[in-house]
């Protein structure tokens, strides 16, 4: 009979849901893989194997990451909008009046935290992308450079037409050069023949 791995043992013992819930919570608390393995009383290597072998374990990690991401996004959103917080300080005083008794005093202070522009910029860039990225022009240029060139297949007739155009343009250039030579010969006299050596 094949030996059960750790997750299979959890399933057999009926503790799999408890362990998966714990993994989700630890990941959402930003615990490292090593810390989670230690809390589960297994090696980190075993935990990695469990993640690879059992989709439930990998899903627990993913769900924990999702919880952490949402919590962080909400915290940044609060910071970006600004917020009001209330601090409460409790003090105890000894009051003499026939006996020793303590009197509790609670002082509440309200504090307003103004909106944080850096948090707002970060949210705009991550939620709404390139439009709010200060390097959007550089990104656009890099994307254009990475786009593949599009080659169009030409028919034989099109290729022949292009060849004829190139020949005509070459003849025009030769004619223009001959015309320039005639003008120069009129101005300075006949030009010496070119050496072919």
C-alpha cells in the first residue's frame, strides 16, 4: 500500500479544511512559505511539493494572496482619499475618598489625515494603466519598436511593375546626369574622358 502524503493524511483525518483555512490566513497575513511550513510542522520542501501536487493547497495560497491584495488596495485607497481617525487614551487616577479607588479617564481625539497624492497616483497607475504613467511615451515607443514588421506577398505582375519603375527611375537619373554634363561642358568646355583603369 502506497504511503499517503501530508495532504492526503489531512483529508483522511478530516483536518484538510482547517489546514487550508490556516494557510489562507497565514498567506493573507504575509507569512513566508518557510514560516507557513514551520507552522504546519513540515519542511518547506514538503510544502512546495504539496502546492505542486494538490490544487487545493495551491488554491489556498492564491486565495490568501487575493485577500492580502484586496486589503492592501483598500488601505491605499483610504490613504489616497484621506481619512478621519479617532484616538482613545485611557488613564487611571487614584481618588482618595475614604478608600482607595481608581477613576478611569478616557480622552478621545479626532484627527484628520489629508489625502495622500502619492497613494492616489499609485492607484491611478495600477488600476487605470498607462494613461497615468509618467513614462507612457517611452512605453509607447518601446511597444512600437517591438511590433513585428508586416510583409505583403506581391504577385508576379506587381513585382514586374516595381522593377520597371526602378529601371525608369534609373534612366531618369542617367538622363539628368547627362544634362548636367552638357551644361558643365557649355560653361567650362569639354570634360576630359574618365579613366577606366
